[in-house]
C-alpha cells in the first residue's frame, strides 16, 4: 500500500533548471519513480549534459529550451508539453539564481530585478501556465524550490534580494495552495540549506566563509542534491496526498538555532 504511493508510472513531470544541481537530482528521482521527465533549461548545453548523465544511470528524459522569465515562452511550452504528453502531472519549479555577496545599499537595479525575475516571476509564470491545465483536469502537483533563506538571513554573505525572493516563493506557495486545494492541485515547497552545487561554490571554496556555514549548521555539513530530490519526490507523489501549502525545511537543523 505504501510503496505504491511513490509510484509515478504513467505521469509526466517538468523540472525547470533541471540540467544540473538540485534540478538534475529531482529529474533522476522522478524518473526512477517511473515518471516521464522533461528538463526545461535555459541553456541547451547544460540540458544535454544532464540528459547524458541520466542516460548513464539508465533513464531516458526529454528536454526543452525554456527561459522561465519569459511568460509567453512558458505559456507556449506548457501548451506544447501538455499536448505532447497528454498531461503534465508534476511541475518542479527549481530554476533559480543567487548572485550572493552584494550589500543592499549597493545593489544595482538590474541585479535586484534579475534575481526576482528568475526566482519569483519565473516560479509564478510556470505555476500559472502548467497549473491551469492541471486545474482543468483536477489533478496535479507543483513543488517549488524555496530556501531556508526565506526564513533566516544568511551569514555572512549579503543577499537581501535572494532572501526576499525565496520568502516570496514560500508565500506564493501557500497562496496558490489555498486557491487550488479544492480543485485537485497541490502546491508545496522545499526549503533547503546550503547544497553542494555550482550555486554555492563561492562559499565552499572560501575556507573562512565555509567554516561559518558549518558552525551555524547543527549537522555540521552541507547537503547533497539527492537529499533535496528525495523530499521533492515525496511531495510530488501520492504519499503527500494530504499536504498542500507546506514549506518543508531540509536544512540539517540550521533553522533550529
Ligand atoms: P544551479 O545553479 O546548480 O542550477 C540552477 C539551474 O537553473 C541551472 O541549470 C540554470 O541554468 C537554470 N536556470 C537559471 N536561470 C534560468 C532561467 N531563467 N530559466 C530556466 N533555467 C534557468 O543551482 P542549484 O541546483 O543549487 O539551485 C536550484 C534551486 O535550488 C534554485 O532555485 C536555488 O535558489 C535553490 N536552492 C539552492 C540551494 C543551494 O545551496 N544550492 C539552497 C537553497 C535553495 P544555467 O546553467 O544556464 O545557469
């Protein structure tokens, strides 16, 4: 009874920014559970590398080029993929950027707008377009990748723009969940701690900064992409059938202190 709840056979899933890092691990997790997976990536070369890595692990996934900041392109991709696969049952809003390390008083307009555009607007455009088709079928699951930065202010790097964008993703998650809960579409989020991906390389390669990160984490380590993908798989599956509007911390205990 319980194992079947994680079975995604017959479902189709889209993972934005799925060519590398956390998104790639999510694509693998969903594919292993039986879903047909599409990587929606801004950079076709990154998508190609991700697909090759998954092929080595025995999974054949599709990819489309998609810039999540372009609402028309998102709408067109949602239409095309829903037609091609019959239905997209699962959307993982993973594409995100950080651009950490700029004090608030020095942030340029372009910097602020760019981070909000990818992290918040992109999440909304995708949820709106893929969600509309899910609502029409009265079935679907959206999983947004938030961050512990939506709860706490990271130390010591300055990143007001990123923290604000992720807090907004969390409340967008709850807002969509409330609007869609009685129409068969669940919306949840995962809030990770520092995960070993290209996005955090700047900190992991700086011994002093990395020491502070570990000192502030009860588990005294950063996470791996697969540790986030496991939570995404759970939230996307029927195992989480009663969950909507949840922001699930996967933070090694960071927010306990
Ligand atoms: P990566 O930088 O490794 O991967 C992000 C992916 O998103 C890249 O493949 C990137 O493409 C793609 N992307 C960026 N902009 C767009 C866009 N406009 N349209 C489509 N795809 C795009 O990051 P992570 O795997 O670390 O992060 C994934 C998510 O997890 C992000 O939302 C991030 O904020 C969140 N997160 C990460 C944490 C961490 O410590 N790593 C902690 C908490 C949350 P390209 O290669 O071309 O840049």
